[in-house]
C-alpha cells in the first residue's frame, strides 16, 4: 500500500488544478495532483476552439494548447501525479481515501485545493434515455479526444456559447447538424460572431421551441420538435443536450463546507472568501468548482488558490503574497467582466456572503 | 465511424487493436475508451435498464451517469467511458444484474 | 413536459411519480428520494439532481436557493467492494462507511 504524505493535495488536473500546481510547486512545496482520468489537462484537452478571454501573460490559443502550456510549465518540478486515481471520501481524522482501482490508500495533506470542475446539467424529455442522446460535452469528447464520429445527423438541445462551438466542430468532422432547439425566446450564446458562423453554414436555430420526444428502436432515430404551434420531426441519430453546467460538489459536501446559491455561477457553490478558502480552513478551491466561468478565470482562480496556500504554509512572505494576490484579482476582474459581467458580480456577491452562508451543517438531513 | 483525419488535430489514430462485443471483432484504437470505440463501430446500445428494460448507452463520458455500464473481461458494471480499450478485450452488454447467488459465490 | 418522462435514469422514476410525492408534501430531494428511490441508483443523483430541483420549483414555487442539495454519501463514485475492502492492516477504508454512524460500546447509539 502506498500511503502518501504531502504539503498540498490538488484534486483535479484541469486548468485550475494545473495552475495551482505551478504556483505551489514552483515555490518549493511538496505537491500531489490527483485526477480520475489518465491524462493531465481535464476537459481542456478536447477544446479545439480558440479561447477568447485569457490572462494577459497568455497569448490567444486553443483549449488543448492551453493544456499543453500549463503542463509544460510544471514539467521541471517534482510533482507527485496520481492519475487514474479517485478520491472516495474523507475520514474523521482528516485522512483522504484514494483508490487506484486495486486498493484504497490514505493521503494526509497540510492543505488541499479542490478543483473538481463542473458537470453538465441534464434536460429531460420523453425517451431522452435512448442511446445516441448524449450531453453536448460528451459529443465533443468523442470527436476531439477519442476521434469518433458519434452520428451522421445531429440535433442540439440548448444554445449556449458552448453549443455554438460544438455545433461548428461537429459540422467540421462531417456530422450534419439539423438544428439547434432553444426553449427561451432568444439564443443564449453571447458570442454573436459564433452565432453568425452557425447561421452561415445553414444550421437552423429554433427559439421558443422544445423537444416533444425522441424516438427509436434501441437507439435514437428521430426527434420531434415543437415550435410554437408547429410540430415537426427530424431524422437524427445524435441528440446533444446542452443544459449548462454546475460546480461538482460531492467532495465539498463530504468535507462539510457551507454552500451559497448564485444562479450565474451555476447554482449551488461552496462558500469561500477572498483567499479562495472554504470554511474548512485547510480546504481551498479553484476553477469551475468555485463558480462556472471562462477558461481564463479558471487559470486565475487556480493561481489565487495556489498563492494563498503558499502564504498559509509560509512558502511566500505575507508582503509578496499581498502584492501577487492583488494583481491576480485585478486580472480576474478584467477577464471576467470582459467575458460576462453578471458572473463577475455574482462572484463578488458570493465572496461577500462568506460569513452568512445559505446552507450550513446540512449533514443532519 | 473513426475520424482518421481530424480537421484541427490531424492524424491521431495510430495503433489499432481488436475488441470483441458479443464475440464479434471490431477495430478500435489504443487511446480510445471502450464506449467510444464501440460507438465508432455503430454500437450504441450497451445495456438495458433494470426495471423497464429500456436500451441504455453512453451519455456523459465523464464517469458520472453510469449509463454506459457493460461487462468487460468478465467484470460486471464497468464504466466503459472511463476504461481504455486493450487488444482482445471481451465486452458484453449489461442486460441484467449479475448472478451473485449460487455455488460459485459460496452462497 | 410529458408526465411519463423519466427523471431518474437509474431507478427509472417518472415526472409523474415525483410530482405525486411533492403533492403529498415532499419538499427536498431527500424527501423525494426516500419516497420513490429517485437518486438511489448507481449515479447517486448526479444526473437527476437538477431535474428534481426544477420539478420542486415548478410544482411548489419554492425558489432554487431554498431547495437544499441532496445528501452525498461515501463513496463518491462506484467502487468495487473488493477494492474498498483493502487488505491493509494499518488503514481500514471500510470504516468510512460507518463514519456517519456514532458507536457506543460497539453499538449504534
């Protein structure tokens, strides 16, 4: 059995986790990074679109290029990687249970940075359980990570920025996108350029519309769409559900942190202060787990959490940390206000609520 | 269908392996997950639901929904979206709960 | 939405079943779970959580910030008993399952 003792345990090796790993490892701390997948980079590795709002030290690049950059940055440090490992839970004495799928072993850490990211929300309609009905993130993973074309004719349910990106990417690999179905009265994507591109390649967007049902024997074959009074059927062997994303909370729930609700950040979010520290004092968080935002913000929150852990463990002086943190928050403001002002406001409200959380001690349910 | 030439990432599928679904051979590539490789071969139905016996297959690709459960190399309820293919892998659909009572299980 | 729509994929609980227990007084995910088995399958409510919150909101008008999160128990994701029952003599992972039960003289208090 391989018991581990470390200064900093980072859960999740996506943009936030990797950025936090750099901040902490580069200042001489003993860092352990755990991720369920077998590769570093998290969901960045299948993002082939250009990322628009990155921190000023990063030039515009595609998602998988950002992953490569963040990985290269930490190459020279002696970081312990537990890839293909999962956290199964937490014990009362502060030990963390980790499994390599063969065994369960304990990890003890001085500080923890939880960067578990966000999960996609489901949208239900009759027969959405049929094979061939996937989340939109799943469809993107298949084409850009596994190099598999999941169908010939697709319908997308939901119209976020991400839906526009994936609609274009599906088209590029030869999937015919028959339509984008949006229940609201307007397209949700704020990226007018992307929406224009989608229109240009002839993908219809049906607003004020919903799915009546999916049909098929053994897998989805067609989908019935209702737009106002018109009901029509499209042949589709792939249906992609874009229901938005919410922070992944299981780990925080078990750790017993408080939660607050911010719709713009994805709903329930672990409560944290300006130092990205939860009300369990050794637990910090970063990335989408701290509120769903843009990739640039994920990197910056990772740096902030890393910097605060360095300060807490005495790896940087208080003075240096104060200067660095001020700079990082300023940069976060720039990136996030440019991306979506509502998210920046929600994040500030959330931090302000730290001392009076909505959900506290709910273990007693 | 496997994407041999990706418009952005180029030619990435290098090392083919053979996997078996219901004893039929199919081509997969080393870095793919089991669920993805089966989908490339147009196999989408990976099992049935427990109560209503409805078809189930890949949904989230993140190891969360458990919709892609299948039996892999004799092990039941494997999340095939989190498991990479290996040459000669034998996969069967998850159509019923595994037999846990009986002599072989010491009951 | 059609009432027959499945909300919990694992246990195959329909919107109709969920709405029925809400009209009988269920107000949280855990209420609904105890009455219907919704969220008790292998995914442990990871997928239906947001759909159930929407059903509660729709049926009762309770705002989302007043609908608490479902209970998330250990282990966080499915694990083989074989793996959980590790052979280690210095570290017993199985005790984790009992962590939430308080014992007194070896008995549940």
